[in-house]
């Protein structure tokens, strides 16, 4: 039986008895628990939804992959903190969020607190079919059902790479009612979304926002939605704030931007009766590094180019490039120009190497067999557990510079074929690219 399958069974049993997680360090070396920390070091698959109880810190070690096939549950009163440099894939089902809350029979589930400080995060929402309509959850945030409510809670992103996809894209589902990439599922919104750093890409479901409200929302004046952005890179084809359709509200959507590199369709309120309070708080330190691109020639506080309020209504204000580029509004406003990235030019060669078995018995040996040229972006390396190295896999480590370390010990005299995955991260002009090279190391 595969290790990941064993972990899945044990986690299922733990969830049944309300003991998730429970001394996972006694189960497998790839998952350990230290106090409130859950540390992932290898490739781990969870078949059932991971339920966070209390405050937990999920630590993703470099090179690890946690595949939560039914997502991660964080309800009110509980808090999830994600740290590290490894990878997490969380996939919701039946309208559930990738990371956040899922639907229950009472439809009263509210969101807890989610904090992302690092890691490579992919959160994809599920879709719920009800009365011939498809309701999407949020990639990070709420679930998708026919409702209009605030799900409370908070979502904070301070770092890492995040891809969040809301459910029910109209391209894939008929009569789709979508969820936000980050925020509310259909009919929902989140109380507080804060972004201070990280690289964030989102895709929203039909008529939902990329970051903010889901489709078809009525916002509560006593509990408005607030979005605060002070840093990071945000790239999306959707809206930040209200959804593109059916966001009913008064002065209930507060958006504050004081930094960051943002590319979005629009920033502002929804299309039915509402407007957003937009605040720009630049400082001398942040204004030079702050950049906003929108698909239209201006930022709207009301979507669809047609403000619901009359132009002479004092509450209504459309911010134009001229408004935003005045000295007292220090901001860079540029036309929306999608970047067509080029293929990464990375080239990698691998050399054959020889090591004496006697030498390995006495000390650790470093092998530099990879040469990387013409790379665009930072480079990362990972040894793959394939071929004839399975028995010595745990004795091998690879550094950030691609140097393979053979730990001191006894090795069979033979030629080992070590497969290494080399990834160039890319940059603003070049895509990421991954190559696999085989290094032959003869131990004699």
C-alpha cells in the first residue's frame, strides 16, 4: 500500500474521532506535529477534507507537496496559518471552497481566519448543482449556495505564491453563478481581506469578483466588506471589490490601496445600486513602487460603465486617470496591455561524475554535475525519486545551487542515474520552464 494512501486512511479515522491532526509524526516521516505546527516534508495526499480546529500553523518544507483533494476547512473560531516554501493544492467539491468553509445542512457556516505567509498555494473551488443552476464556491473563502449573506472571517496574504480559482465559470457550466477567487462564494462576501505581499493570481467564477464578493450579494451595512492592499503583486482579469453583476449595496464596500503592483479589470463596487469607498494612501516611500493597471481607461466605483446613481449625486464619484495622476494622488495609471511572455531560454547540461566508495565511507561528498546557462528568473532543483536511486534517495540532498550531496555511508559500487528537475521561475517577460536532466554518478 502506498505511503500517501496510508496517511489518507489514518487522517480519515482521526477526523471521525475529532482528532485532526493527532501525533502524525508517529505515522509517517513526511508529516509531523510539533505543538500547533503541522510540518509537511514529502508528498502527502489527503482524500478527505482537512478540518482545522483551534489555531494551526501548516509548515510546507521546501520540495514538499500536500494534496488536499477535498480542500481545507477553516470555520469561525479557528485559524489557519500557512508558512514555508513547499506546495499546497487544495480542491473543493460540491460548491465548497478550496480553503475556507464548506456547505452544511443548516447553511450557517461562517469563515474563520486564514493567514498565508509563504508557500506555493493553489486553491480551487468546487461547484454545487441545485435546481439546474451551478453555484461556485471561492478558491479561498466561502462556499457556493443560493444565499445572500456575509460569511465573516478574514483572509490575509503576506507572502508566497497564490493561485485562487472561484467555481462555476460560465465557459464550463450552464446557468453559472460564480464564486470569487478570494472572498465570497455565490451570494456571499468576506468581512476582511488584507494583502501586504506575495504573488497573487486569481480567476473568478461567472459574474463574481476576482478578490471580494461572489455573484448576487446583498451587503450588510452593519458588517461591510473591507479590502486593504498595501503590497504584493496581483494579476487578474476580474474585478477587485464588487462582482460584475448583482452586487446590491450602499456605502458598504471599503477598498484601501496604499501600495502594490496591481493589474485588474476594474477596482470598485458592483453593478446594482452600489458604490465603493476608494481610499488611496500613498507615501513618499510607496508611491514610486505602486502601479495599477486596469482594462478600462479609468477606475470605476461602479461596474459596467453605467453608474447606477446619477452623475450629480454627491455620493457618486468616478476616478479618472487625470484624478489619479495629480501630485496629491501619486499613482501610476497606464493602459491595460497584456504581456505576451516568451519561452524561457534556460539551458542545462549534465556531466558524468565518479566517486570512490572508500571516500564515501569516511565523509560526505559534494557533486557538482549541472551547468545552467541563459536562465530567466530564479532556479530551483529537486531530486526525483525514480530509477535506481530509490534505496539511496534519503542519502541524497541537492542545494539551491544544484550541488548534490552524497551523505557519508556505505554505497554499492555501481552507476547511479539521478534524475533532477530544474525549474526556472521566469520573470515579467519570460515564462517559467521546467527541465529534467539525468546525472550519472559512478561509485567505484
